[in-house]
């Protein structure tokens, strides 16, 4: 099985930067995903990392270090609409996703 | 294009009753998945199907069954519901390929078992 840890909650101010860390222990590794989930809605795909390094997509960036079992999601120029839960998920050797419990980000004006 | 639809949106069910949650996708994806999401526990995989005609057990399969008669539909059945099955259920689908095999999620079904 997988063990995926991420902080439960984070709060930041509009316009600021927030970094959400995710650590994992897996039996096999075929990529790491970040999903965004607004309250009462379905998760939606944000990013995918399979090689070490940084992937940038607009205001969002995701980093992976496979040797350390570590990833982070960086949210820049925070907007009120970024208030949501952010889910870290690891794909194992059987191509199944295991999710962390999620990090709830609250953006304050 | 609807993507993935789930029905019902929400349901209150008496313990011991049988219930089928429906999931349909129109993206011709090979793989489909059922998750449950509980506060503090995140999404947990119940059952999956990598292609029509095949199914497999996920992390929490007990009390649930699935079938995959065709590409589009993947119903989840609770044979005899219990209160611990109160949860939000999400269906998802993906192409099932190497690389970023992104899973797309349906809107969810909120189930309460009393």
C-alpha cells in the first residue's frame, strides 16, 4: 500500500504564495498527481510529475523528488477562487491512484 | 459532451436495503473507478475496471460489488447497506495508458445510510 502525508490546513493572504508539501512511501511509482477540489464538487486535475524537477503551469507549479519521496504544489498570486482542497495522489506499479487526505487552503482578503 | 455522469445526486437509505449507484461516461475511456471520500481520510478506491468485462478490488471493497458489461457504464451496488457506508461516492474514468493517465471524476453521489 501507500502512505501519503500532507498538511491538513493552510491559510494565506490574497496575492501571496503558498507551498503544499506531500511526502509518500510507495510500493512502485508511476507518477504523482495534484488535484484541486472545491467544496461539494469533484476533484479536477492540476498537475502530473513522473521525473524529478519542476513542472510549471501558469500560477501553479509542482515539484517532485523521487529519491526523497517528496513533492510540493506551489500556488502563486493567490486568488480567492483558489480556496479549495488540494489532493496529492501517487500512482503505484499497478497504475492505481492512492490519495492523501487533502490540504484545505483558505485564501483571506 | 457530458463527460461522466452519476446518479442519484444524493440518497438517504435505510440500513439493510440494496442500492445501486450509477456511473456513465461518454469519453470512451477504457478504465473506470469507484472511490469513497470521507472526512479526514481522503479518496479511497473501492473497485476498478481496466477494460470492459474485467473488474478488480481496490483498498476498501467489502460490502460493494461492480460490473462492467460495456465501456460506458460502471454501476456500484451495495447489497445490504450499513451506516458505515455513509459517504460521498465518486466515479472516475481514464484512458488507461502510460504517461499522464489523468482520471476524470464525476460529480459524486452523497449517500446517507440510517
